[in-house]
């Protein structure tokens, strides 16, 4: 049985691979946290240079909306892959996925709601 930390690490590694393969680049930093039946993922540095340029040149206008819409569509189109990835690691089905991206900070958050709490081994306490 995996520990909670091992599950979180495995999710981070798998999502980094997914981002590279499906979005063209991986995040500069990724953190995954499991809270009860929720998996929370925070990625930093996900915007491409072209997206950064578009975000800066649009001054908060259509370019920002375009980046968010495009990223949401790409993720939604690959949701079955993401659901399976999370289910395979946690042993729980995914009920829903929620996401947002900041074009200001270049961060993306992903939240997966599971059909129950994953079974994991408790971390060993150091003496």
C-alpha cells in the first residue's frame, strides 16, 4: 500500500508528463495535496512564451479570455485521460474536475473530487 506522500508524488509526476505531452510543456513546479476525498494540484509556470506575450499585450482584454478558454477546452477534451490517471493512482473514481488558470501569475489549479477517500498507508512517525 502506498503512503499519502507517495500518491501525491505519483500524481505530480503523472500530471507533469500529461502537461508535456498534451499541452506542449510541463509546469516549472507542481504540488499535489490529498485532503479526504479531494485531490488539489497547484502548478506554477504553465504558460508558454507565446501565451505570456498575448497576456501582456492584451492588457487584460480578449487575449486573457482566449488563453483561459483555450486551456479549458484542451483540458476538458482530455478529461477522460486525467480521470483515469487519478483513478489509477488513488484507487477511487473521479466524480468531477475543476480548474482555473491565472494569466497574471502563470499558475493553474486542478481540483479532483473523488468518490471516496483513497486508501493509503499512514506516514511513519520518526522518534
